[in-house]
C-alpha cells in the first residue's frame, strides 16, 4: 500500500491518471471498490491540472460504473465525462489483463474523465 500523503508528495503526472481493472476478484462485494476511494478521488481532483485526464477501464461494467460514480461524486465538481462507452484504448498499449479479456471475445468498458 502507498499512503495518500506519500502519493501527494511524489505524484508528478499532471496530465493523466490511469486506473485499469482495479480488482479482478469482483465476485466478492467487499473487493469491488477497494482501489477507488473517496480520499484518492479528492486527492486526484486537487492535484490534477485543469484539462488533465482520468482514464478508467474494466472488463466488468458495474466496476467501471462504480469507479466513475466515485470520481463524479467525490471530485469536488471538477471532473466531467470526456468520453464514455465502448471507446478504444487511447494509449495503444494493451495490458496483459486487457489482452486476456479481448482474446476471449469479452468487452472492455472505458471512460475518460477530464478536470474542468
């Protein structure tokens, strides 16, 4: 685990935060939103520069919707949806899990948020 204070002190990326498939053990309710919490969202909203992007991706639609809701609800009114739905991976680099999901013919759900 990385403490939020050390995250704030060491975070230098000011244009994009990427959260992909945060927990593959989504079948257990207590694990569904483990990575995206209010404190993280508030820190990102504070530290991300205007027009900075937050990319969210999951192979489980309800997990993506939960992450998106956390960012919209706790983003201090500074985060808006930039693009949503079945968009392509904007980075052109596929993670191992994404490759596995796509190889079995399953969809990846993606959302791009932007700080205003």
